[in-house]
C-alpha cells in the first residue's frame, strides 16, 4: 500500500534538507582543513619576514607585536654586503641548476627505456633502483667521500652536482618510468609505421607528453639539492665553495646567533621555490596526478 502524497512530500523534503546539511558540513570541514594547513605553512614564513624587518633591539621583546613598530632593512643590508651570503647563494644556484638538469636528462632517458624496452629482470631492476632511495644521505656520505676523494672530485662543484644527482636520481627514475607507462605506445608505433625512427618518435610524441612528469622531477631534484646539508658538509671544505645550507652556520659567533640575518637569509632562500612552484604549478599537479604520487 502506497503512502499518502503528503507523507511522501514530507519525506522528500526532509531528505533534501538532510542532504543540504551534509553538503554544508562537508564544505565547512574542507575549508577548515584548508585554513589549518595554510596557517601551519604560512605562519612560520610570515614570522620569518616579521623578524627580518625588525631592528636588532626589537627582536627579543616580551610583548607580541604582529606589526613591528619600526621597519628596517638593516639585516638584509648586512647579509648581502658584509657577509659571504651572495657567494653561498651563487654556489647553491649553480649546484641546484646542475642537479636539476642532469637528473631530468638521466631520469627521462632511463624512464623511457624502462617503459619501452623489454629486458630480463626489468621490474626487479626498477624496484632495486627505488630501493636505493631509502638510504639516507648521512649513511652514504662517508663512502661517497672516499670514492670522490680517490677521483679528485672533493672541493669541486662538479663533484657536488654528481653526488646530489645520485641522491635524487633513484626516485626521479622511478617517477618517469611510471609516467611513460601512461603515454600510449600506439602513438609511437603509428609514427614508426610512417617512417619515424625510435628517437624521432620519442622526441616528437613521448617527450612533449612527458613534460608534466619532467617538471615534477625538476622540482623534486631541486628540493633535494637546495636542502641537502650532509653531502656538501662532507665533500666541501673550502669556504668559498659552500652552498647555503653549510654557509648559514657562519651567521653565528660562539653562542651569539644573529637571528635577524638568519631570518632574512631564510626569506631569500625560500624565494626560488615559491617562484618555481607558482609558474609551474599546473604542470606539477598534472604530473603527480598522472603518476599517482
């Protein structure tokens, strides 16, 4: 026996109201999570900026001030013109650029080979390569120093580029292998039928489609190189060749730490990453989404 129309209408209205409430709660939960994540990420950066533009005598105060009474760039001037910060910055840029270029090149070629060429124990080899990423830099630093010292690559920016490339290459190679597996092989086969060589099919078809994955690899290898401390500390003993991660420790004298300069340096250090992600965010998200990372 069917329910009266009035009862059905009331049930339908109640279900719509309940659905709207659930949607509203889900939306509130989503925006609350986003706000929490943004707070956790942005507050330390804003506090670094806040400290870097305060005079030295106002850094340590008992009163919390969201807006400093006096805005000063003295820490930036001291950092840029009275320390070796620019030398450290240049070294980090050179090393990071070399690591990014070399990692993208090797991982793209290697990932394409793993995806397209069949050879015995291919999957075991790919897993073994990824297994190499599990070893921390501090565990590899001493063996790497012994080998690099034997071939005269210590105290050498080229040697540092090769060492940090070795750290970022295993995961990057695995990432590009996963990405090339999403590129339809039938497109290359069609090009081969029309007379293209394997290299031409790779260059004209697979490589343009692999651009998001290459950008994801570039950002990952940049982060590894830019933030690495152990390997440069072990391999580089000359002060003029130190990157930023090692050079920042010069901003202290005994137990005295120049926090204003350190915060100013931190702001300048994170700028390249923000610029990188801002201009390439679309390709980056597409690359991670495609490979399932």
